[in-house]
């Protein structure tokens, strides 16, 4: 018995598959290809639906985003601040016309 590799129907010498197993592998391969093609078709259908729906979702998301102020991450981070403040003040976001400004607020003691 000679051991061979089977790669897409090509037998390569010096491998792990015996001659009597090649026929069984050849029978399984078409089913595996069909399974892959069915899965690939499902993936392509989902990808096409996503690509079609994405612009609609992005437009709705942008419309909703414009109704709220942006909020910064809360925490302690080094910051360069100019204007009226003291060390230890909280810097908070506040509406300023169509934009946002930072306001220094003294901590409650």
C-alpha cells in the first residue's frame, strides 16, 4: 500500500492517505463544494442586503445625532485650559449657540 496526499484530486507521493481512501474522499468532495457554495450564496445575499440598507441607516443615525449634544468621556485627564479657572475645577461641556464650549466649575467642598 502506497501512501499519498490528495489535493483537489492530485495525488502527491509520501503522504498520509492510503490508495483505498482516495475513492471515498472523491465522493465527499462534491458535497463539500456544494455546501460551501450554498453558504457563500447566503453570505453574498446578506452582504448585498447590508450594502442596500447601510445608507438608510446612516442617514437615520445622522439625523438622530444632530438632535443631541456630543458628550465627552468623564474622568481625570491632563488638560491645557486658559481663561478663568482654578486648579481642581471641573471642566464641563455647555451649549454655545450652534457649538459647544467648556466651562470651569468649582468643586463642591
